[in-house]
């Protein structure tokens, strides 16, 4: 509950983390294809049901941010996986690795994303460049 409160506090740009999540979701919801929607649902399935909606929104917001930053015409599997890694805590990466290996998705091109936590990515300069 306290985390949700902190995510509602406005940052220097006047918008909160939740405002930005909602913005990226709204701006990109028409760019999602069924295949990527289903993959996202499969990846968030182990999250306890009580928290699943919050996790899905946080992850979808990061995926939307990356999609816009890359100027893609639709959400790609590559961007989905990159955004999922960037939005989730390191402790959850074990399941993600296992699931991607089951789906025969090569992890080599994503290894460098696994090195950082969401806070590390949040503090990177590129995040500020994508926000208007």
C-alpha cells in the first residue's frame, strides 16, 4: 500500500510514476498484437492473482515506453522481453529465463538487461529523454 502511495507522488516533471505508466499504456495499447498480449499474460501468470494486475500494468507501461522510444509501429517480442526484464526485480528473472528457454527464445541478446534492477534503469538518463 505504501509503495502505491509513493508511485502516486509527482516527480520533478509534475507527473507520478503511475501517471507515466498510464500514459505509455494508453499511447501504445493499439500497437499490441495478440501474440505479444498472450506472451505477456503467460509471463505474468506466476504472479499471485492479487498483485497480477499491478505487475501487468507496470510491465506494460515499460514495454510501451520502449516501443515509443524505439519508434516501433507495433510491440515486438524483442521489446516485450526487454521491457519485462527492465520492469521486474532481479529475483523474478529466474522464472523469466526458464519460461523463455521453454519457448526456445535465445537469451543471449538479453543477457546485459538481466544485470540491472528496475531502479538502475529508472536512474538512467534515457528515461528522461522519452518523457515529454
